[in-house]
């Protein structure tokens, strides 16, 4: 059961696979989720790149919602970093610039009041780790984590079985199988 929070949820960060293609199911799901959340009045936050980040921006834009990005300054981007996507940057109402990946992620965590995680790689894993840790430390006024897709259940159940997670750590997240469940979970956690 996802625990309630005293935090007022205004901004929702959407994170996931920067390599997601427009025809992939998780790209389309991220688009639809951002659309539903933006229609409900939430500001959509992401890291400004392609894939899931672009899907979130396009979905929020289609809903005439607000989009805020946190990107790494172009001159400071590592050569193997996905970078900023031109369409993503062009659609945003506000852009925050940071000098490296850690500062970028820290700014996203500072801005967002909730997080939705789609399928992704090591970047998404690092994002999950920091967001989950902060939710534990700020329990009661925490930013809830929502994992999108039923495949997450097996991963999260295995982590609960193998790691010494506290009750607080296991009640700050929920799993959603569709965009309306994401919205429903956000509504449920607000006190």
C-alpha cells in the first residue's frame, strides 16, 4: 500500500529509457501518462533528452500542460550522454541548466513532488536509487514513486525479499499499469 504524504504534489517527474523509440509501448505509455497528468493540472518535469523524456514532453504539450526541463549545459555534456532533444527543449516553458549529471538529477529531485519511472537502463536505476533514498529520509513529507508497468512487481518483490528494506522504504512506491492508475495513485497519496 502506497503511504500518504503531506507534500503537496504539483510537479511530476517522468523518467525512463532515453533510447525508447516512438513506436515502442513504453514511449506511447509515457506520452499518455504525461497527457493525463498535465490535463489534471500537474507540471511535467524531465531531463530534456529523447525517448521517455521526449514522450513526456509531447504528451504534456498535447494536453496544453506546463513542461519544465533540467538539462546539462551543452558544453559540459559527456560524449556518451544522450544530450538534450531539440523538440523537447523547444516545447518547455522553463529550462534549468546544470553542469553535470549529478547536479541535473539533484535538481530534478529538488523540483519534483512525485516520480514516475518507466523501463530504462543504468541512468534510470541511478534516478530510482536517489529518489527512493530521499523518499525514505523525508517519509511523511516524501515524494511518492510510481513504477509504470507490471514487470516492476517482480523486480521490486525480489528486492524486498533479498534486501533489508524497512517498512517506510516499501510503502513509498506503487505500481501502475496504465495512465489512469498513475493519476489515481497520486490522488490517493495526498493527505
